[in-house]
């Protein structure tokens, strides 16, 4: 029996644990992304290097499916070194680069073989650079090629043959799937249309200056400038449909690749010769 004269035992000062609600999937992703960002700012350059297997193990610990991690890893590795274009010129007149990507069944070598055959035989392109995981094509020069493009033989428009470069990157997601990324560099087309638009505007301004020198009223003399500004803007804006058609062309190539409709390489493709037009 406790001594009645002893002082009472004070209550414990330790705080009771707070019961917090569980995190949703979206909140968990934000927390993990922020934690990774903070870790990256404090880590040494070589500390954050992980192999594919280590990344899969980390993903399993936080409940991420391996197939999703492999897909994300392939997408990250297929990113182009060219940063996404931003700015007023790209917003108003259209971007210089267009992209399309898709995961298809197959292996990188068979995917590259089909893409190379299509680009050379159907888009009048030729190989410019070849890497283990990337191929870059450029327009093929020559009289026969110019005739094919001018008369639109085959009815496809040859929208990719106008690009400065067309590139394909392929990374294996797993044993049966490949992530394919296609890029078309249209900087030459946009530069040409912007230059033509600027020349049209400049011609109008010069005509206005001449009319003012000859003594014409200002409202009348300003007409060539207004016409030049409108014509120059329309000419520069005509790059936007070119971008749209190139985007559709890339998606159509991926459609054919996904359905297995790309042509198989021939002897002409192997030696770099274009097929004859029948």
C-alpha cells in the first residue's frame, strides 16, 4: 500500500503521437520528387549514380511497378540533348523542332532497320550519322529526288524531306518492347520563311519612303507598308502548317512501325542507293 504522505507522481511530459492521415498517391509522388530534389542539391556529383537494378530496387521499396520504372527510364534516356524551345518566335510562328514517341513491340535493331528503310525509300532521306542507339538522316540531293518531291510521287507529301535533319532514338524498355522517339529539325524552313516575311515587310517600308519622297500624302504612302506588314506576317506564319504536317508525318511513321507495316531493308538500302522509280 503506497505511503499516503508521498507526493503524487507527476504525469509524463512525453507528447502523445499524432495520428496523421495517410498520403494519397499524388501526394506521395510529390513528396518523393521533392525529397529527391533536396537530396540532389546536397549530394556530391558521383553520389547519386544508380544502376538500373538499383533503381528498380528503390522503386520496389516505394511501391512502384518495375515495368513503369523501365518505361520511365527509357523515356529519360531517349530525351534529346536539344532543349525544348521557348520564346515569342516559337509561340507566334511555330517551333523549329517537332517530336513524336511511342512504345512498340520489337528490338532496337529491328526497329532501326525498318525506320532506316522507310526514311530512305519513302521520304527521300539518307543517313547522316549512325550511333548504337540513334540514327540521323538528312535530305538526299539529286535530280530524281527533286522530281519525286516536286510531283509528290506516292502522294505522301514528303514533309520530312524538307527538314534539316530527322533523327530516331530507340531504347529497350524490356525484352519485348522498345521506346522510339522521332525528331524533325525544321529550323531551316522557319528561318527561310521568317527571312522572306522580313523581306516582304522591308519592301513595303521602302516603297512608302519612296512615295513620301515623291510628295504623296502620308495616308496613301503608308499603304505599301501596311501591305508589306500583312504579307510578311502571313508568310512567316505559314511555318505553322509545315510544323503540323511534319508532326503528322512522324506520327504516321510510328503508326506503321506499331502495325509492322514498315518496309524491310533491301540491297539498295544496304549500299545506300535509292530505289528506282517505276
